[in-house]
């Protein structure tokens, strides 16, 4: 495939799938492996790199929330960190720090893991992780809550850890973090906002980590810029509609279905 068309395709996929409980990184890794001819390691790194584009989209979409949080930062005090006024800022800080620690450990191990999985085995492994994500989503949707509670330290640590683990291709960042918040007792609509706000620093961090560690993975700088720009623009245009859709549609079935197809297809290739 032409490199510019490839950049447009992966940017489009990242811009749409980041908001769904389907792994955007897994989809990008699959596309880069099958269509772009990337090695498993480079495909995984490229999927992480593109998160910077949707991080920018989330920052633009939630700019009002981010501005409010930044204005409250000078008033934050440790003794009132988990009071209702400061709980959201404390949650985001705790979740981001936990994500950085867990995600860093996962990233160190990821290169060895990806290098061991080639061809069909790599595709099947991503599919298996997608199935797990779908099952977690299904369990979470069976729980109902009154909502209205403030985030806690436990929420920040748990959700941050889940976000860090989502560096694994096939594990949905939005799916796991939203599920964790639902299981912790938060209302559905609020879980989406907290999850996407937490994604902003994590997305920029993931892109920067790859850029510092490896540079732009296996693609020309101009095409990488196109992919990032497309993911940012498409992500911004679709996040509102997709947030409304997530409120109504059971996406756990999408995860399980896509995962099952990937497992079957990967095993067929491996055999």
C-alpha cells in the first residue's frame, strides 16, 4: 500500500477506535503488520506513537474541563486532596502517576513479548486480549449504581494501573478504565469523562516514550505527521458522537466478536 494512504488509514482508525472499548492500539498493530509489513515490535510501537494524536483531540474536546482543573491547582492541599472539591484533580494525578509506573514496566517487557510473537501468533494473541477485554466489559455492564460519588485514592490507583496495562496490544484503554470505574461504583456517563480526561497525559506520554526510545517507528516523518494529524482531527470530530453512542450500545460484544475473529484468523495463518 502507498505510504500516504497507509498513514491516512491508520490515522482514521486511531481517531475513531480510541473512544470505543475496542483496542485502537491492537487495530493499528494488526493493520501495520498485515498491510504495512511492519514487524510485531515496530507495529506495537507505532500503535503507541499514534496515541499522541487522539491525546490532542481529547485535550481540545475537554478543554473546558482541563482549564477548570488547572485553575483549581493552586488551591489544592494534601489535607483536602480527596474532598469533593479536589477529588477529581487528585484522581487524575494519582491515575497518571500509577499509569506511568505500570506502563513503563509493561513497555520494557513489551519488546521482548512482541519479538516472540510473529505472524499468525501475534494476531491470535491480540485477539485473545480483545476477548478478555470484552468479557470484562460484559461483567461491568451487569452492575448498576446510583452514581454521584467522588473519585477516591483507590480509584486512582486501580484505574491508573489498568491504563498502564493497556499498553499491551489488544487491551482496550477505554474499555478497561471505564469498566474499572463502573465496578468501583461510578455512574456510566461520568466514567467516560474521567476515563477520557485521564487519557490525555497518558496519550502524550505514550507517544513521547516511543519517540524518545526509538524515534518515529518505520515510517517517514512526513507520513507520521499525516497520521498524527488525521487521528487528531478525526478524533475531535467523532468523540462527541461516539460518547453518546457508548451510552446506548453494548460494545462488549464488539470486543468479543473482533477478538474471536482475530484468534481464528491468526491460528489459521500460524498453521
